[in-house]
């Protein structure tokens, strides 16, 4: 009897709490809540989301979910969403999500393209807020849910595809790409807005961007285009996590040929960029100080002196952290600015520092050059040099870290 009860209990859990998605990107703090809104646990990347779950995204945080139908949902800071229903069966979909507050960017996969034509009612995907219900079919759109003068307000803007916005207390309206709706404005006048072509293109191309709130806390409406203009463009030349993994794998094949020749040189330059010494100590530290204040670092974690192939002795350079020596690794000394600081004009110092940036590996150089833009979208990295077991050469690995954490490292 006990075994039967346990089996039925497990069966009911699997039926009512099916896995519907996975966390593919997480920055900051994101929590899983129970039905009472109490925190169950903190989410990490690769965690799964199930039906009836509710997640809460902390301030200055972001989470991206890959759903089982291929749709991608990105939630911004101070957001809360419930996954009320998410059914995919025989190429049919019935999904209902609740955006309690905050911002969401949704790319909903179109189920068309199967062997049989799909009826519109079989492709249901809804996102509900307190004031607007958004019906979706294969599309990309942004939704905000917030409060103005103690009343719920919602914004919606369509980037591509089709959505139907049903404003509570009014009629439904079909939006076209570039069209935006604010629930308060629509209730009062029945009007919607249109983004400029430039603003629409910017939101479409920048996958990290969210829609600015159309209405201010005092009830006034903003000029959407002017706000979108201030959104920083997403760097197109910044490798994704998937690309980084591939680069790391390929680096093991290609990097071994050049690692012996360049590892010491790169380690010395990279370590110099990570130091917090005075800008008058060395050219490298001038670059590092600028980097540290912007939140992008190119730090090097030196291997322990007891690691195989490393001798306890170390090569030291003024203003640069000690790096253990290793057979086959040549670590050049970095020229000091302090000896000639009196004769160098500021332009000369910048020129000297720039030499180390341009001589850095492409991925480190890219992060340094784009550090301001990367920090604004919380894309910060650090690099470590590690030697795998049984290998005689060092390999460089890039790891991600929240930009705010760098302020405590220096």
C-alpha cells in the first residue's frame, strides 16, 4: 500500500510539474518561488523550469530561458513571472505565462512547418499582465509590467511577427512590427505608437535590450525613440558562451603550437593589465587601472609553484605580480614608466599603454577596447592560464563574472 501511494505521488508530481525549459544565461541573482511567493532556492545556469513555477529576478540581474518548444524568454531585473501552463503535444501548443512585474523579451518559435497545417487555436501562447493579455503566434516582442499611481500598467511593442493585445476594460488590437502600446494611453484614447525605423532596428539587433517604460511614475508619457536612442548597441564581435566553449576546445589543438612561444609573454602582459598599482609604476598598470574602473579585467591566475614542471623560483618585475617560472616559458620584463615618467607627456604614457593592449591576444584586446559597452550590458570576463594534467604547455581560458564583482577585486 505504501509503495502504491509513493508511486501515485511521484506520478502526480511528474504530471503537474513537467520540465518546460532550462536556464541558459544567468547574471546576478534569480530565485525560484513557491505559490506563496516564498523563496525555494536560488537558480543557477542549467537549472530547469517546470510548470507552476514562479521565478523572481533581482535588481541588476537577468535570466534567459530556452523553452522546450525552442522559444527564448529573457527577463530583466526586478521581474517576476509565473509559468501557469506550457503544453506542447503533437505540434500543438497551449502556453500561458504571467508577468507579475518587470520586463520580458520573448522570441516565440512558430510551430508552422510540420506535416499538417496548424490551426490558429492550436498555437496558443499567452503572456498575461494585470492590465493586458498578449496573444502570440511565432514572433518577437517586448512587454513591461509596472505600477503608476497605484494602478497596473503594461507596455507592449512588436518587433516581428504578430501579436494580439487585449487591454482589460477595452477592445483587443492587433499590433504590427514597430507598433507599441501602453495600456493607460490605449484606455484613455484608443491610441498606439509607432517606433522609428532606426529604433525598431536597434531593438531587433540588440538581443540584450528591453523596452523602456512608456509611462513615468508621475503618469507622464515619454518619447520612446529618444529613450531607445540611449540604449547601447550590443557588441557584435563579442564571442558568445557557445563560441567561447568552441574556442577553448580548438585552443587545445591550435594553442599548443604557439603556447610555449607566447604563454610567458601573454601572461606577463595580462598580469600587468590586472594589477592595481599606481599608474606611475608601469605602462601596464596604467592600462589596468583604467580597465579596473570600467569593470573589465584580464586577470591571470598563476599556477601553484608546486605544480609539475614549475620551479619554486619566480621571475619578478617591478609593479607586476610574481609569476612562477617554467621550463620553456620566457617571461619578458615589462619596461617601467616610473624611470621616465618625468619626461613623458600624458600622450606618451597613453601611447606606451596602448602598445600592450594592441599586443594582447585578440579576445583580451577586444574586451579592453569594448570595456565600457560590455560593462553596460554586464558582460565582463577574466582570463586564467592553466596547465592540464600531463601537459607541458599553458592554455588560456576565458571565464565570465558579474561586472559589479570586479569593484571588490581591486
